C-alpha cells in the first residue's frame, strides 16, 4: 500500500479539495460518556503510573502503530477471531488504516482508482498484523519511533480502535481478507477514506486517544506526524530509510 501512493499525495489537486469541501478531516470518535461507562473486563492490573511502549512506524508517506497486544485486549479491544502469533518472544500488533482497494489488490492502482481513493469517500480497512520479534528487525526498512504511553489510557485507545471497525452478529470484527504481509487480517472499517482523511490522520487520532497532544491537521504527512511525536517524547530507534539510501549510493 505504501508504494501505491508514493507519488500521489503531492498531486492532489484543488478540484479534489472542492469535491471534499463537505467532508471532515477527523474520524468520528466514541462519545466520552459512552467511553466512561463502557464495561470492560481488565484481566490484569498494572501498577499506578506504569507505562507501555508504543511505536510509530513510517516510510516516506505512510504511518502505522505497533503496540503491545495484551495491553489493548486487556482494556477491551476486540480482536479478530483466530488472531494468532507466530513463535517468538514478543506479542505486538502492527495496526494501520487505509483505502480498501489499495490494501486488497497486489497490483498498482489504475488512474481512476487513484482518483476514487483520494478524491471521493471510499471504503476502508484496518490492518492488524501480529508481530513476535523485535520491531526494528521486522520493520527494518522503516523509520521507527518509540514512546511510553500511560498504561491507564489503554481503555480509551481500545475504545477508539473498536469504534473504527465493523462487527458481525457474534461481535467479532468483520475480516475481509488476509493482511498485505504477515499473518494478520484486513478488517472492514466503518469510516470512509479520502484526502485529507488518510492513514496518518488515523494514526494521529489513535495516539491522541492514548492521551498525547496531537494536532491532527498538522499530521497529514508522515514527517508532520513524526515531528509531533518527537515533541511528545518519542525517540527515533531505527531509520531504515536512511540505511536504504546509503546502500543505494553509488561509489565514487
């Protein structure tokens, strides 16, 4: 999905923006009252004031989150049925959001599909992928930032994630296809995808639900979002883009 839009966002035209003048930037969020009264079974309690590691993973345009799986499940996140982890020492899940066609199909988008994706409200998916190894080893071609989130904010975060997905009659997220990589799933999403409501907005609002101060309007680009998470105390722990550029440099 990352490559499919690699040259498209900068070319979004004024005409596209006019088409979307009645569309909103932000994804709808759960009502505060609903969140505060939601009954969630917490399986284990962490010490007061404890934190959990959260990673922001990004290429030149696209961003995703990597979070401890047990943290969000223990605070009410409803995972797809049959969600399993490969053998490994960790239990993280990578999560991102985007246009359904771009995620489902393996080929490059046709021009009209690009227009539909960016300029018209289109169906979307949430991608969830189990990660059992060190994030820097799994996402080695990406930029990776690590921060600490208050453990107690897990319920608000899980509530936001659940509010994005569609569920079947048994209360399970509606899976529409395997993930674009790894052993995860693409979940049918309630919200429409279009420019400027793109993947980075979903990432920004996810972090916002964790208690971070994020200006969603300044998070349309991956770089804009990364600048903000740095101000929130996230540290760069890996730069796969820089490593890739170094390998591609010609000697002499």
